């Protein structure tokens, strides 16, 4: 299984109790790895990924002006009002960086929702330590997995009629 499969398995139950929220996991370059959307209008996951990734990169650049501490891994990005907003949490698996983001609206207690997202991220960090995703596709993923070498040779051989 790849990371997308693992994220789908993990988040299936973890995010089921949230309403009026959309959650995303993106690679740090903005490529979507997991999406659960409750947004009323159609969204482009690639656009959301690019915007969240860009927002996170901009926030990191601003944070680079702060005095350095030993452990900066707990930075997070929050852009919100009392009932709606965007919340972004970074995380890493080995040498790969990801963003766990949420967009919420009509939220009665956004502080609790953000706390729950941080708790879910801690559970996710524990979960991913025990998995080894395959990044290679197996033979069964090929479009023409039933074709023999002989058939391919015949396909590209020239025969006069």
C-alpha cells in the first residue's frame, strides 16, 4: 500500500465525527494525498493543496525571523474567526514532509476542533511509525498485464500480406 491508502485507512474513523469541516493531507509540494470534504461548493483539491502549501511555506518563512529554538516542529498555521477558518499542521514521515489541513465553518468551538486535530496528528504519527508503504506499483497495476512477450513481438513485427 502507498501513503494515500494508509491515510485513507487511518482517517476513515478518526474524522467521522466532524461536521462542517473539510480535511486534507498534502505532500509539502501541494499534491493531495487524502481529502474529506464537507464544503458546500465544488473545490479543486490541487488548488487547495497549492494554497495550503503556499500558506505554510510563507508562514515558515516569516517564522524564520524568530529566534531559533531547539524544537520548532510544533509550529502550526491558523487563520480564523470565531466560527470559521483554516488550520494547518505539518508532519513528517522519514524524509517526506506532509501538511494536515482543515477548513471549518459554523463551528461552535473552534479551539476544541483544533485540539482534536492536534490529537489526531499525534495518533497519525504513532500509526505511520509502524507502516512501510510501497512506492512501487506491482505487476498487477499494469494496463496490459496478460500480454506475453511473444504477443508483444508479434504486435510490432512487420508481416507482408
